[in-house]
C-alpha cells in the first residue's frame, strides 16, 4: 500500500516516521525548504526514551503531480494549512485512494468531503503529547501514542481492516472505532477546553487548579464544550467527561495545550478550527458559551498582532 503523509511536523513526523521505520511504503509531502532539509539531515523522532533518525522519502507538490495516485493519504497538517495542502496533494488522489485526516476539530471533514467526496474520507484521531523542535522534528514529551480510524458511518468493512493492518506498527497503538465521529468530538472537547483554560489564565493545568476558583473555572470551560458536543448529537459518555474534568483540574499536572505553547513561542495558532468553529456551532445551536467566547476573542487578538508583526 502506497502511503502519502502530508506534513512532517509533530503528528505527521511521528506517526509517518514510525511507519517508515517499519518498512511501509511512505512518502512525505512537504514544502521545498523542508524537503531539502529532510534530504540532507533526515527526520529525527525525539521521544522520552531517545532519538531515532531516518532518511525519509520526500516529495513536493510539483513532483507529486507527475506520479501515479497513491492508495492512502494521511493528512497531518494544522487546520490553517489544510486548504493549501489539499491543492498540493489532490493530484495523488485516484479512484481507489482513501484519505485519513488527523486534524483537530471537525471542519476539515467538511472541506475534504466537498473536495473529494465523502466516500473517500475516513475519520481519524491521534493522541500524542508532542510538538516540534527548532528544526521541525517531532518531539514527544510523554510516553504513549495512539491512533483511531473508522468509517464516519460507523460501518467498518474490508477497507478499514486493510488500512488498519498497514498502519499497525511498533511505536503506537492503533484501534478501529465504531464511532469515530464521537471520538473526534471527544478529542475536540478536550483540546478546546485545554486551550481555553491555559491561554486565558496563562499557566499549566496544575498552576491553574492550585489557585482559588481555578478548579471551578476549568470545570465550567469543560462543561461549555461538552454541552456543544451534546447538542450537536455527540454527547460525551459520563465516564469520558469525568476523565476530561479530572485531567483538567489536577493540581499536580504540568499539562498545557499545544496551542498555548505556540502562543508562548510566537507561532501561528489553530484558533479557528479548535475554538472558532466550536463557538460558531454553539451559536447555531443557540447555546451560550461565554468562557469559550472570551478565549476565542483573546486568541484572535493574538493572531492579528502576529500578522501585523510579520507584515512590518
């Protein structure tokens, strides 16, 4: 099975790198500068137990357009980069190509379904606490990583089984989900809540939970996000919501959102896919979500300031 991994950052670099290490037929689609870097220095996968370096097969959009369609496209870019990425990899999508996106939120499903047809797009969720170093290599901060895939309809057949067999390698856990859309919403609630909590109060989960009213604030944010998921038809199971609340109110936790880490580093952020789209859906469902709305406004101010600085 020929696999095209779109992006070689924290998610694409880690999971695509593990697939390449296992001998799968993997090519990374990246920008020209990144391709030159990877060809020269390789891709480093940095984990709590050490660093692995591989020399990946890479391509760029112009080269990709000259080749045959691939069997599987794994999309692992940030939300703001999705539409340019779609234009880049579209030439690799043929009649039998399946697309599995690993983006945050749900808006990417609409974009991909409109462009390629819903029958070609599976749902996907990955969980890993990771970011990138100064060279763009994936850095895994905590042990453990997993991937879920599934048909959005919930009816998984031979196609999903075959893809799962190809994607099952050492380095992470893989599961086929009978409710992948529900799993995507559950991850979205967790990510949006973590991002809102840490960016609004500018600290780790533990620091926030340790101050007066910190636990109450964090719990209120989670309940706003969970209410949107429930109203959209994907309620979090009680145990799952309890787990999210426990994780985001733990006074000993050093957890922060990757979005917050991007803010601290002065990088572009996934504000619209992670929080903007969630707040927009709340409005359409006639839900009041004041804490998420304030977090969204603050992040939009940050984005405008960043854009202005880059133009000067």
